[in-house]
């Protein structure tokens, strides 16, 4: 009865109101939609029974699909001037379609169609008004019920309170920078810039708290760098930062929002340009790798460069702020970086011990097996961390991964400067921080190990962890798994300047 091309199938079942226009299969017949407010579909027929949906220009498609269910939200089926009978199509619609969802079948001119559409529009407004009123009443009843009959358990209230004070998390970080690019210099922009450098962000707006841009070199002179955060779906500006050259140093430039965003835009973009000054700043670049769609673009280059800006994205609980006031803008307190899985996967055993079954190995999802053995030195492993600005602490979780274990095992986490072995770590040679020996008293329960540095460290470090049996302990079922490795930054040492808040 009704056929369409594959390209038209998504349009047929969208929620947009539609008008189906019927026309005879004659080359002299043409149709121009009177308005763009509705979706106009044109179907042609040669026998008043079989209809084929065509493009608006009248060209028929080749790859046909038979439509078994009528299109959704069709307001009217119109046969201009009664050129095509509607009885066959109306009978098919009533047979296979939902009861009450049939369109209005209209014979006549545009005036007749307009009268039918006005009547349908008024009916839709009335239906939506009633539905909205019922929704308001249901929400009011639900709020009243919650206020008088429902009380949150204390444990849940405590969990919510802890979530709201949780430190910001690193959501995304590019690989190490290997080049740089100059910020395009344009005139002052009073609206969204169309001539600056564009960088798409691999994160939506909800929960976004801040963006770090890495500057390879600051600008010179009395110029200004302007960074705009744009919602690509609406081409709307969400935030704008303006930073004079004289306030910029090489290193990470922290751009912050007063609170973690509650907006739901999915596609974000940075637009960066400079004005004035003698020399524009240069932004560090990183390889885009497989994320080709996130390569930045410049107004003076039309080709894909395969590079993206070196940046870090921070997230938090939507609506929760980290800025105490407009006068003082402290950096986020103790931001936490999850140590990437590829770094954890490079873990190595630092003591060559011989045993009948595996005692060490990388498992998956950032977890490492390190069984204690019945030998004098403790089982030891090490993860080498890349240089992180302002490293304040390293933490992980350890647990006995076997419920049959009856022995209280001992574990330890130690941070040393790069190049020190397990013996140095156990004897406090080159040690920056240590968690001390922690007793795993219950199987399957994760225990936190935290090594907090007395002073922030920005160089290469090694993270050693150990497991061993206590005096007189048995080895049966002594399987220990370390995981959830995280690094905590010092909020003052991680950046070389105060955070930049957007213009009001």
C-alpha cells in the first residue's frame, strides 16, 4: 500500500507533525510546501491503491521498502482538488494503524486544508494543556507524599553529604604534548568568534567544572587572550574567559566555572583567539590519535592536522561550587586523578621470587595480583608514574580476593623517587611517603592505602606496594589484589597561577 526509500524511514517515524500529500503520477504536477512548520511528505500513485513516497523535488527513489505500519503523528492526508481518491489509503490506515491515531483525510484546496489544520492545532493545544495540568497535580501530590510519608535513611543522607564534598575528578587528559601552535590574532570580538582556533571537547556540559590549557609560551605586549565555551548544538556561548598577556605564564592555565555545570548540552567547543600585543601566546599540542574528530582547526588552515590542544577536563557534582566568593577564587581542593589503566598495566614485579603458581600479574581494569609468599622478603611490585605537577598523595585499595582466607595479611604502599628498588623502599632510602603496614583483617573487604607526601612533588616517582604474611600466618587462599590507584594534587602547586573565572 505504501512504500518509501531507506533515507525517508527515520522521517516517517519521528515526532514532528506531518502532512501527507497525494499526487497522480504525471510529470506536469508539482508541489511547493506552503510552510516549513510542518513536515510535508509527497506520495504518488498510478492506480489509487499503491503509493510511493518521493523526494520533495518529485524524483522517485530506487531502493524501496514496504511500509507495514503507518507513519507517526500524521495530522492530515491531503488530496489537492480531489485529484487522487482517498478511500483505499484510509481503509489501509484504519486496518493496520492504532485506533484514534488516524489522520484527517482532506479533499479540496489549500483553504480547506488550512481550516482542518487550524482545528487540529487547537485540539492539540487543548490536549497538551490538560496533560500539563494533570502532570502538575501529580507532582504536587508526589511532593506532599514525600514531605509527610517518606524519610531518607541516615546512611543515604550521609552518602549524599559525602558526595557533595567529594574533590573534583580528572575526567579527560590528552597525551604528552609534542608541539605547539600560536593563538590566532583577530580583532576584539563582541559576539561568538568565528575566526579563532576551534577545539571540540570530548565531554558534555553536565558536571563540567574546569578546563586546563597548557601554554608552551606566554604572549608579549598588552594583548588579551579570549577563550569561549560554546554549545555546538545551539551555537550559544556558555562561558567566556579573558586573560591579559601579562598575567599568563608557561604551564597549565586553569579555567574554572563557579559551580559544576548543570546544563545538558552534549557537544562543547572551545574557541580561542587573541587581540593586541606584540606576540601571541603559543598553546601546546598533543596527538589526537584515534580521536580524529577532536583535532583542532584554525582559520588559516582547511586541512585536518591530526593534533588537538593539550588540555585537561575536570568534573564535579552538578551544581556544587568550589569557589568561596567572587573576591577569592581558590583552586579546587585536592583534585584527584585516577592513574590511567595503561600506566597501571605496565606494573612490574621488583623481586624475582620462584613459586609453584602465579603470585604476581596484571588482571584487568587497573587491578594487580600480588600474593604474599612464605619467604623472607615481602612480595613487591612497582608502578612508574609520569611527572605530575604538584603530586600530594598516592592512594590505592587492597583486599583479600578470596573469602576462604583465614589469615590477616599485611600490605604497604610506598612512594619513592624514580630509580629506587624495593629494598630502598622498605628501608626508607629515597622514600617520599609511605602508608605504613596495613592489616587486611577481613577477606573481600577493600582497605585504603594512602601515602601522603610532606611536600608537593613534580618529578618522576615510583609507587611500590608490598604484601606479606604476618608472623606465624598461613599461606592458604592468601590472594591479595591491589586496585583503584589514584593520585591527589596539591591545589597550590599543580598550577602556577590562580584560577580564571568566566566574565559575568
